[in-house]
């Protein structure tokens, strides 16, 4: 039996350092990890322009304007967005200008429409003077040509999609999504939506693991629920290993009479890197690699054990396979005693919150590996190395935010 830290190190060493890269169009980039640094091909804004609908003026002409003593200016031109100004703004003159339109030569301020007599006519009255230089966006004030737009290794969100589109980038190099196959086993399992017999158990692991894979940004391959049949299991494992980058199984990994997982994996040439980790829950956790490099994670069948193992080990592996980095862990102060284990690394679900500038955590009262309600509503995984007794309330513990959660 190995430690949690040893398990992490073995998995890291088994991941190929160079993730495959592909070029995808803009509409397929969301959720992918960027595999290159992208730089601005031009400044933003590209030219100095109006930030408001109104009038481009010389500040000296309107500096004393008020409702009782408005400044009157002759309108010499209209500048809609997308057109170039043709006449410089001279003293006593102004230009009607729309948001985004280039500033005309000579003008140094834009007066918003609401502070004027309106767009009609050949003369406008200014009732209120903004600050000199107001309502103007200057060339490159957001970003200069050549500056970094988006850095290699970030996960692309709708915000980056908008940024790339704004700079005319129709595609980008990203790390290829790893393909994940899922297999759960057990004669006692039936699928949600089916009629369960008195002794049947609904299969929660398969749906849970599917959701976890989607949350990781990886792509789903084959998804299968199998009976405790060594022939069918071996066939399904062989297909999954051939077609995916990472295989996750749940159930059948212990030493019971109907647990065929390890034997089948060995017969398929999978090299066992470890089996059993000194942790609670999730002790009977297996990791191996196939001759082709497929990573194989065999999780315990108890749903909380399976979820903890996926979050703790599969999620970081999937992040690294996509060219990303593993999520940070941090310390929080617990509200309640933590039931640390004398010999094993202990994981519990909890709810993190910020209160008075500090990170506090309330532990789930459900601690058994079959109690899925422990994870429902939680936003973090809480952990503690082996300890001689419970950690008292107020202790600092290590936490990791769940991939789909936010702080309370």
C-alpha cells in the first residue's frame, strides 16, 4: 500500500510530457487549453474614437457652458461609425459623431448627446461641459500591438473567444482533448430510468463519472455498464484501451469472487503501477498503463470512494493531458472536528466560505463511502494526513475547490 503523495507522483511520471496539438476554428475553442501564446496584431482601439454619441468639440469652446449660458457651435460634418472625418474641427465649430467613429482632427473632447440641444439643425447648444478629453477612446489604450492577448496553458472561456474574435483570429492551436472511456461493472446494478428489483441498485457511478469527465474538459468515448462477466469485461476493456487516452472503471477491483478487473487488465498487458492507497475513502484504488500509453484508473465501486478518487487523481491527470496545470489547494479553518484516521489520509466533503476575510469550512456530517448526500451541496474536498486523533474545530486543513463549484 502506498501513500497519497506516492500515488500522485507515480501518475505524474506516467503521463507523456508532450500533449498532441491541433488547430481549431474559433467556434470550437471553448473549454480547450491554449497551446500557443497569442499576441495582438494591432493596437486596441485601432484608432482614437468617440466613446459616446454626441459632438466632437474643442474644449476651450465649451469650458464655461451651462444650462443658463450654453455654448453654441456650428455643426460642420456628420461622422457615423465606420466613416472617416473629412474636415478638421476649428474654433466655434463641431462635428456630430457616433460611438466608435474616429475623432476628427482638432477636436479634443466629446460632449454626450444628453448634454446638448440635440442632433437636429446646423447649430448645437452645449449645456454642460465634461472634463477636457472626456468620452474619447485613445489608440492602444487597452492593448498595444505585439502585447500578449492570451497565454499558453489557459483554458479558453467565452471571454477569450470574444478577445480572439475582436483581433480577427479565426482559429488557434490548442491541446487535443483526451478521450476518456468509462466502464462500470456489477450484476446488481441497473440503470436510472429502469425498473429496479428489490435487490438491485441504481448505477449512480456511470452518470457521475460522465459528468466529471465533461467538467474536466475532456471528451467522452465509450460508456458501458457491464455484468460480472470476465469475457465481456475483457472485450470491453480491450476496445476502450485501444480507442482512448484514459480509461476509468468503477467496481470489480477488489479481491472478491466476482471481481475480474485486475485479472482482465493484466491479461491485456496493462502494467500495474499500484493497487491500494493509504486513504479513506478509496483504499482499493488501482492505476496502470497499457503498452500503447493509455492511463487506466480503476476506482472502487462505492460512489463516494469513486468520486473522491476521480477528483483527486483523474482530474489532475486530465488537466496535464490537456497541457494545463493541476488545480491549487489551500488551507481553511474548520468549524467542526475533523475525524482524521490514524493510518490513512482522510478525505471529506465540505463547504468553503469567506467570512471576515478568512476561509472557513463546514464539513459534511455524512462520512461513509456509500453516502452520496455527503457531496451534494458541497463545494470542496477536505483532506488531512494520518493523525493520532480528531483535529479540533479551528484547525487548518487542506482544501481543494470542486471543479464545478464556487465559494460561498
